[in-house]
C-alpha cells in the first residue's frame, strides 16, 4: 500500500527498531479492513470502507484559523450544560436537493420522525424525568442549508408544539405531562440555500459557506441519536465520522432514513429504481406540470 511504501518502509530502512513501526502497521491493517455492515437496505460507495473514510477525513482537515473559528462556533452554539441533555441529531438537506435528487418531506414529517426516534430510544424514559420529578432538557440539533427549513422551524416553535409524549412502557399509554424539547441551531450559518458548488463558486463569502457546512457536521457529532437522508452526500459525510466513532457518543452510528423500519420515513433518492420510488417520482412530476 502507499502507507507501507512511503511511511513504514523508509522508517524500517532508517531504524528497524523504531517503536512507531508496530503502531503504524497496526493502523494500516485496521484501516484496510471493512467496517461491519451498517444497514442492509441502502448502500453506497465506501459505506463500510475504513480506507475511504480515512481519505475523506484527511481532506476535511481545517487549517488552524478555521479550526479556532469552528471551536468558537461550538462554544456559542451549545450552552455550558449541554452534556447533561439528551441530544437528537436532525440534519436536513432541502433547497435544490428537492428538484430531482431526493424526496423532501415537510418539517412536520421530520418532527414525526424525531418523535419516533424518541420513542424507540430504549433509554428515553430515563431521560424524561429526573429523580426529583423535574423535566430533563432534550435538544434537537437542527442543521440545514435551507431557509425554508428554518422558517418552518420558527413557525413550529410559534405554535408551541415542542413536546414529546411521555409513555408508560408497560401499557403504551401517555402518562404525566409531555416532555418538552428545544432546537439547537448555528446562529452564524450562512443558509446559502444550495448545495451546488457551481452556484457558490462566484460568491464573495464562499469560504464562510464552507465553514457553515463544516460547522454543521461538527454540531451533529454532539448528538446521541442521529437520523438523516442518505440521498445527501453531506449527510453521508456526517455518518462517516459517526461510524468510525468520531462523535461524542461512540454508540451513535447514525441511521439512514432509507433504512428506517417505518416505511413512512424511507426517502427515495432520484436514482432509486424500486417500483415504489418510481411511482412517487412519476407523481411528483405530474404535480409539477399542473
């Protein structure tokens, strides 16, 4: 491999007893192994490849200036006690992704998805209440490039619907008061309303747009449970980090909506050729012509 030829071999020639050599060889061996299968119903290039993920991580390294700016964004985005909260990750790709590359559910549909994540979390009832009976804070980390999404979020908040039902696990009945949640968003986000580099290359603030995109990734790494649309390469990048244990909670591997147990939340990509997805695409095209 390249690493053996250009890193390990020169070290061995210089000093065969260099203590770094066993570590480097072990790292190379680890990287070349595939990850365990992550989801069965939806696949893409490099999904289970550690080597692919390593190359992506290398390309994503920010320089010192932007690393400091990212750290400052994180400090101002998350409050001091955020580690005590249950955090659900919700990256939403919309805007020009909705033209022909992906289905784009409504914001309410995404909130239904978050409630499902909340209910399916085996420990959610432990987060619902503290020992003294008070509510524990729950946050949804919301990131998107779409202005429409953030406008829908504000409308959702204005309707005071920021609640999850607290269930009795044995009887599956709603008990006590519902559990409230809030949104965590990046107030410095450029919200460029596009993921197309061709539309961004002539912007004066394109570096700020890229910083926003990387900040969104770093925000999502703070979540304990993350669900995203794997028609989006941006979401795949988030999942690469999560799958390799780079998030704050290593057990969070991320979940593609395409792999969701509930068919209501399985999004069709523009290139998905199942009968169901082709029928949905035909319907959208017919609606667009009206």
